[in-house]
C-alpha cells in the first residue's frame, strides 16, 4: 500500500473491526505521524533504500556476502585474515564491479534497477 487513500481506508476498516481499547493502543503507539513514517510505505514510495534505511538489513545482507562469498563460510577467522581478505579480495572485487557497471558491461544492482523503474 503506497498511497494515502488505501492507507486511510485500511485504517478505517481496522478501527471498525477491532475493540476500542486496541484502536486506542494503535493510535497512541503506532499511528502518530513520526512513528507511521518509520514503518509505512506511504512515506517511502519515492525514496531508495539507501536514503531511508533505518534497519540493519543492509549490514546483515553484506555480512552474509562477506562470510559466504569471501570467507567461504568458515568460522572463527582471525582479524589479520579478515583484514587481508578485505584488502586483497573484497575491495578489488567491488572496484572491478563498479568499473564494469560504469562501462555498461554489467547491469545495475537491484536497488538501482528499482529506482530506474520508479522514475521512468
């Protein structure tokens, strides 16, 4: 739901179907403007994930890539091995990936593709 009409209609439906005490709880806890802006897509429609990301999902996703693509899923890596991997493998990989994208040899990342689709 990405527009105010749908959001308001859903909120009206909720208010009609749940007990008044629950409506009061929702109003006081989740429906204040500042709070709604943190969880509702109504506020996020025209922004990229990098502009308004207030969760650690990007960090977790990157950690997964680091652990499984570059560290091969091994546990208990020592710090010097991590630094070596970052310097020798990760940084060159992403630098080359950016060069390939800049030269149109590789397509954009998912986030960039979505941004382009939205702004067509």
